[in-house]
């Protein structure tokens, strides 16, 4: 229903793969993310045939997929088991030729990041035991760095520049390496407070183009603001508000270097209250104005 789609937030890209990309040994077919609010139909219907599926009937893909859940909960089924519970921090590994289905609970919805890929390199990993087909649901925990890698992959795919597939393959290998390390060593089996801070960081990343009230964020995480602020600063070295400002400035730098958008447009995109305020924040943190930063970076890249 249209009302359902209006409530949904999603971003994804389906990629063309040429013969040269296949020869590289690892290539990405699709990458994306979506926020599925409670009481929303799932999946959304914008996905092409072969990817869209009815959760009751399931589907079979001819590629590998990673699906990372950062909020909410749901169910996961394959031809080996039915209705395994999924919660935030879980990562699903899907294999080619395998029937599967997954969906969020209606009452919770969920946030998911996903990437679909193929190639002899990943097949070799499976053949040599680096991936385990019987271990398809991994409790990674909430991890901001992993989310950033998914987001970077989406940005690269959408930019669709020369050798994008090779760049994506590098990011994908980073994702796979991180997942393998966490699942083998359980280095992110953190206490509940660590996971609260990781979730807060992920939520800030997801709202970098909006505005986050850090006191409201603490309420959403069921923690007092005074304790949240204290623990967040111990964990990251920044207060929550300062950390969020640094995320915005990092994104501003990226937009200044990688797009031709004006300073005013970037300020508006990042939801600063005025262009003047953006200038002031940027110069105070970086030491130069946004205009100077863009110019100096261009001069450096041109070897001047």
C-alpha cells in the first residue's frame, strides 16, 4: 500500500557486472539499506524480480548475501530450519541456491543493511572453510564500524565511477574480514553498556543529514542522560553532542571533496541552522573555511 511505502526509508543500488569485473574474482550485484517501521508491509516492492520475495513463500538467490540487523527483531528460515529469532546485532549469511526467508516482526519493524556478491574468490573462501554454511546467523553485536563499511559501499555503488566494482570488492573484503574476526574471536561480546553506546553511534550515523537531540536519544535507549553522557565520553572521548557534530563535519568534508554541491547546499543537506553557522563550526574544527578546504584539497590532488 502507498501509505506503507510513504513511511519507509530505503536506499539501494543494483549493479551491472561486466566480463572484466568477473575476472577480478569478486563482484557486488546489489547493496543497500532500509528502515522498516512497525506495522509496515515487507519487503518493499521497488526491488526488481529475482530480489523481491513473499516472506511466506521465500526465495532462492544465485549469489551470496550478508544482511545486518541494527534495530528491531524478526524471523529467519532456511531449508534447514524454521523461524529462528533475529534481533539487533545479528548478521545473516545467505548462500547461492539455498531457499530462505526472513522478515521483521510487525510490532517492531527493523533496520537492515545488505550486500549481494559473487565470484570465485568467495567460493574459494567457502571451499576452504573460511565461511560455514551451517552457521548462517551470527551474533555480531552492534558495531558502528561495520555500519560505516555498508554505508561506504552504498555510496560507491551510487557514484558508479570507473572501477567501482574493484573498490566495492575491497570494502566487501573488509566487511567479510571483520565479520570473520568477530565470529571467530567474539571480540565484540561487549557488556550491555557498550552495546548501548554502539547503538547510539549507529543512530547518529543514520541521522547525519537530520538533527539529533542527544537527550531524546538517551530516552530512546532507556538510559538517563547524565549516565549516557558520562559513559559515552569515556567510551569515545567525546560528549554525545560533540561526537554528532564531528560526524556531520566528516560528512561535510566528504561532500566538499566528492561532489560539486555548493557550500550552501551542503549546509542545507546536513541540516545546519544557517550557512554562516556551518562556516563557523567548520573553521573552528578544521582550521580553514569549507571553501578553503575544497580549494586546498584540489590543489593538493593536482600536485600544486
